């Protein structure tokens, strides 16, 4: 039976812990946010640079480093092409710190550092290893000694204790097929390796809100601050949302059999933790619990459209003066990319619910396409989870 002491993989919420470690080490004078990462790399490992600019620790935490989402030596090509199609537990367990640093040393940046935000597991994994190296320990020990032990979070760890193992809520796919655990101590732990319980994560949320004594409160508050290195509304490791007269810091997570959500409203001093051991979307539950005016997402069912119909949506839509939404097609699948034309970033698949209504599975968002009298697509409206709509005319 699942309860508050059941153990889940919290996935990328781990990045918030890594960010708090960074802020804590800054407070202690052990590192600086604007330190170049080359300062903390072992001998023989090269830090990628571009146009005379170096990656800093802050760039890693705010996803502005120019490093890719994941390193090319993490998983084989066949798995990267079908991320959720199979069980990848063995891949991440075998990925070592040496593997991580080897890829970093040979990587060539494709765009300028600090130019754009691109979510990067790789960058935060590197950050965690650099912080641990500077502290003279490993990441699992660093997060335990600096955060979880001081807060009494005895059920939060990269490598679960035997007692935690007995309380593991085993992960499942969307169709409820069992999935193996992903992470063990190693190169990728700082990006998504922690396991925890609802009770422990509520302790972490309360500490971030100052509702319980915490030796890392100052570091947590530092991680909440909007960071000037980022070109998006984010802190160190946190997303920021100030809609609905709130002041929310949030992050979600997902591994091969779990999805999770953590949100804290600094203004109204309340926090929400949602942990699921299936791959079904739960972000809307967390946001709704923080702000009841945000509705729960209705269940979406994808339909198939002809290649000719899909082709009509392909093109570019002007969402903001310097932001374009590009819709592309690969066979009978449509993908969206938001950003500057030709810029980096991730393409997300969109799914048709009707001939004009589409939804995304990767994030909680929907799109409505508008047709003119001749049946041509003229604009798109993006429906964001905060209740706001964004309209963009088709420009080509």
C-alpha cells in the first residue's frame, strides 16, 4: 500500500537539490556563481568555450551553458530516438563520472554561451560533479551531509537504504507495465538520481518556505531569486511563475517509471508535492492544488490525420517579436519548436485531438489552429497552463 513513506524516484526535482548545494557553497565562499567551470575540472579535461566566453557554474544551473540536453555517449542512438519505448535502467546505472567528463572534454558548442535557454540534464550532471569535487566528496554524500541529514530527511538518497528498498513504489509505464529503477551513484546522479518520499519532500518544501528551521534556508532563498544569467523566468534550478497573484517556484521530474511535481508559493507560504509511479502527467494536479483557479487538465485522446492535412500546419508562427513557433513534420507526426529562428532547443511532438485542436504530452499545453474561409491555416493560439492564451499569426 502506498503512503507518505513510500519511496519514489523524484527525477529532475533532484536539480533543485543540486541548485541549493551550489547556493550553499557560494554562501560558504567555496565557489562563486560566475566561476568558469574550467576552474574545477580535473587535469586533462577541457571545458568547452565559444567566441572567447567560458561556461560558468551559473550557466550550468540555469540551462544557459549551450550544452545539449543529454550527452551523446549516455545512451545508444536507437534509444534516444524512442525515449519512452523501452526500459533504460541499465544505461544510466553504467554511466560513470569518467564518461560524463570525457564527453564534456570533447564537446564542441553549437551556439554561444548565454544566448538561449535549453534544458540540459547534462549541464546539471556536470555541475553536481564539480561541486562534489570541490567539496572533496561524491555527489550522494554531499547532498546527504549538506541538505538531507540537517533537515532530517532520512528517506531521501541517491542509493536507497535497505529499509527504503522495502518501501519502494515500483515504477510503471503509461500502460502500467513495470519499469526498473534508473539511477545509481555515478555520472548522472545530480541531474535526476534522488529517491524520496512524500513526507520527506514536504519537509523540503516547508524548509524552502521557512516554515521549519533549516541550516540551508539562506541557500534556499538564494536559489529562489531570479537569476540574471537566465534569459527566462527562473532561479537557480527552479522555474518561476508569478501568475494568479502568486510567487511560485516549481520543478517537475520524470524517469522511466515515475513523474513528480514540487511547487512552493513564497507569497502565500504553501507547498505541494505530487509523486506518481506511472508515466501519466500529474503537473496539473500540483498546480491546481497551489492555485485552485487553474483547472485540472482534461484527458486528451489523439486521433490520426492524413499526411495532407498535417502538411497544412507546417510553417512558422510569430509568437513574440523575437520568438517564432516552428511546426515541422516527420512522416505522420508533427513537432513544435519555440525560440529564435535557427536557434537551439528541443522539438516537442504535438498530437491532434480534432482537425484544429492539438495537445502536447511532454508539457501541459494545448494549441488551437485557425483556418480562413479557404481552409488555410492563418494562426495558432497556445493555451498555457496558467490560463493565459498566446496568439501567433502564420508568417510562412
